[in-house]
């Protein structure tokens, strides 16, 4: 009786008793989804972010070219993020800016600003699989992670650079994705991705992305300073380095519209 | 050299009150220099045009200052072209000299600026604020800086832009030594105006633009000097010249783009009311893109547009009943290799023109382009008849800094 005088405690006990059975009944698909949900939840609340992105593109011969981009993003509750990116290099596209309202399901809204013509163009967002700025990163590799974009399957636990990792397969829902699946290594402590193996539309190994030099911001938001993408089919690679991360700078909806796109620079 | 009537009071008054304490100012300079060589494949039609090649250079630096945490900025973009043959094409302009102040949900933009409106590719019908710098190219895409005070308001129901345009820029025209011109040279020193205020008439415009789901739309009203002059034949010292005559106009414009999957549906229309005419015109079309052709990174877009003008063959516009077909290939490689090819067909005059534009980046700071333009008409009533011998290839090298 003493136990039941507090309904909360009673609930807890029922939970403790039934929880193991739930875990036992969990299929690999359910576990994969649960890990994705926990990973997403662990990073919620970042509100807004600003960072500088630097890409070094290398071809098979080792020739390099550089891309410099500054970006701002806004966390949007119950929808995808908003982001605004400005290109600094190469110099012929300096001032070109890109505004994106992403959605977990369906097409993203995207606009491009061309400074030479002072023209804002709404562009089709169907091109998820296309290369971003000639790099080995596709647009879909750089868009925000949303639960609804994939179905999941837990594969195994495995040691990784981040300690002990969950290995989960993710199957893109969007038929326009360039991948049949991605295999993702997430550490069990903080749900940080350490490696992603991409398989092309024919299910052949295409690219491998590795994450390096994580830092923690605002007590819970882990961000890598370096992401290395290697294309196994072409021998090309792209290093993406991030710098000057800033969180909770007070950005709002007002910072993401066609007027801010035109003067993004 | 074109004359530039900058009205310093337009923005200096406000600027000086907002001027920065030096330490907080961010300054940046960038820009480009270009060299282009045109090769004309046919002998010229008119006197003064007796050459096959033409070399030309441009320089366009951009100076930028920002202060007050980015809420105030100043941009200065002078432009200079030096042309081997055409003294009218050798010209300078201030493309931009403007101060922008950013408020919470508004922006005030003051000075010489460029504004683009519209969605279609082969004609920019609704684009009305800036005068065309017609000596640059005959496609009408190069514009002169326009003096303006532009208040832009961001609301939940769209963006409202209010324009006060103090003063008018006259269109540039090729001189006697220029190709890609009419048989009679336009004497820009003798421009005439309907308004007694001449080039000092203060024009006004208001535009609303908004995004509703897959649709981006805009509508405006413009009241002021028509950017498109009537060309009147005048006898000056026994010689016939064309003189630009600028009427007053009221113009309503509307533009719409629907972005659905791989399709872009585009529509622009205007209604123009001047002393001499009153008409509708429209440009409409679609663009479909094939992504990742043959499992490569390359995309290919296919464009189709139709241009119509209510005045029909009476129109002094080149596009009155014309269809356009084009393709855009982007390799999405590290060098940003691109190709655009298009053909237009005039259904009234049965004439064609072909454009090809290809470009590629070299190294970090160079870009090389090859453009080709070819014209075919045998009807003297067609406006393109006077440039039918001006088929050319152009090689352009751009150096960015």
C-alpha cells in the first residue's frame, strides 16, 4: 500500500517491470529508428548557429581547389531548418547566396541569389543527389538530419573512433536520393556520427565520410571541425573544415527571407 | 562617354549621420577585369563598321564598407570599358554607389543601385527600374546604375518595395564605328523628353512580392519615364540621325514562377500606358531539368518560352510573336563548366537567331567564356534585319580579385 500512495512511483514500477520485455521485442528496424530519434533529440535546442565552412576539393592527381562559405542556420520547431549560405571563394561566385527552407517530408524551398544580375531565382530542390559546388558532398549530405528522411535498421555494436558505436543502416525515403543506403556509425555516449558509408543507386560502395575533431558547444551540441569525404569510384576527395562556430546568436525568422538573401554577402 | 548625373544629396545626407567610427568598420575590396575579343564572321552592312575583330577591356572593382554591426553598409562599384573600335562603347558608369541601412523588418537603400525583377530567361519584360546599357551587349541584360531611395518592408503577407527614383539615365547606343546597331546612328546627345522636367523627372514605383508554397509572385506599378525610347528620325545639318524620345508611362507588371518537382513554370506580363500607345505584352514558358544524366554529375535543362506583344508587327520591340527553345548543360564539376544554347524564331517575320554561351573556371581566379550569336532574316521590316550581318564569336577572359 505504501508503494501505491504515490501514483508516480506506481507508474515507475510498472515501467521497470515491463521495460525489459519491450526491449526484447524490439526489431532491428525499431532499434534503428529509436537510435535516430535519440540522436535527433540529443541535439535539439541549438536554436541558431553560425559557422564558416572551408572545402578543399582534390582530384585524382591531387590538384586542389578551395571553396569558402559562411552559413547561418535556424532551428525550426516541427519543421526542417532554415539556412542561408554565402560563397566567398572561388572568387567568380563571390557574393552568390543560397537560402533554403528544408522540410522533413517533401521538397525543400530554395532560392539562389546571383549578384552580377542582382537576381533572386527560386530553384528546383529535386537535385538532392547533385554535387555541391563541384565537391564530393551532395546537397543531401549537407542538409539537416530529419527522422522522416530515412527508414532504419540496426546492424550491430562495434568499436569506433568515438568508443563503442551503434552501426545503423539508413534507407532514404526520397526517390531522388542518390543512395540506396547509408551505413552510419554513431557513438553510444553522445550519438555523434563518426563514419558514414554511402552506397550508390546500384548498391555499390560509393563514398565514405569520416568525422574528426569534435567539440562540444553550449554543453550538449557536438560539432566536428573536420569532415573527410572520399569517393571510391573516382578517387576524388573533399575535406570540409568548420570554424568559428557560434550558437544562440539571436537569429530569427526575420534573418531568412529574400531581402536578407540579397544582402547576405 | 555616357554622362552620369549623380545626385549626391540623394544619399549623402543620411549617410553622414550614420558614418562609422573607424575602428568598427569592416572594409573589403573585390572585383574583376575582363578582356574580350569579338570576331565577326561576315562583312559589315554599314559604313564605319569595316572590321572583323574587336578587342575590348573592362574593369569593375567593388569597394564595400560595413559598420554598426552590419546594420549600415556602403558599396561603391565603378565600371569602365575601353573599346578598340567604338567610342560610344568606351564608357564609364557607376554601377552602384549606395548606402543600405537595415532596420528590424525594413531596409532603406539609397543611392545608385541595380534592381532585377522577373523570372523568364529569354526576355526580361517586367524588369523596369534600370536603364539598359545597350553598348555592352544587345541582349539587354547589362544595366546602368539608377539613382533611388528604396524602402523595403518585410511583412507576413510579402515584401513591399517603395521606390522614389530622382532622375533618369538615358540608354546607351553604339556609335558609328559600332556593330550590332541600326543603319542610322542614334545621336544620344539630342535626346528629347515628353516631360518638361526632362531627365530630372522623379519616377515612382511600388512592388509587392511574396512566396506562397510552390509559387513565387510579384506585382508592381511604375509611374515615370519610359526606359525604352521611341527613335525619331531628325535632320541635323543635312544628315539624318535617330534621336531618342523618352515618353512618360504608367506600367503595371506581374510575374509568377511555380517550382514543382523538376519543373519551373514562368509567366511575366505588363500593361504599358503612354501618350502614343497602350498595350499588353507577355512572356511565358517552362524549364525542365534532367538531373544526373547517365549517372554522371551533369544536369541538363530544357527551356521553352513564348513572347507576345499586343502591338504585333507595329511593336518597336524585337519580341512580339516569338518562340524560344534552349538548353542549359551544367557539368557540376570543380571548374563549373556550363553551356547554354538557344534559338529564337520570329513567327511574324520567319527569322531566327541562335545564341551559344559556354564558360569554365581556370585555377582559382580565372574564367573563360566563349559566346556565339548568329542571326538569320531576310525581311527588312524585321528589327533584326539591321544586325543580320553581325554574326560573331566572342572569347572572354575574366580575372577576379
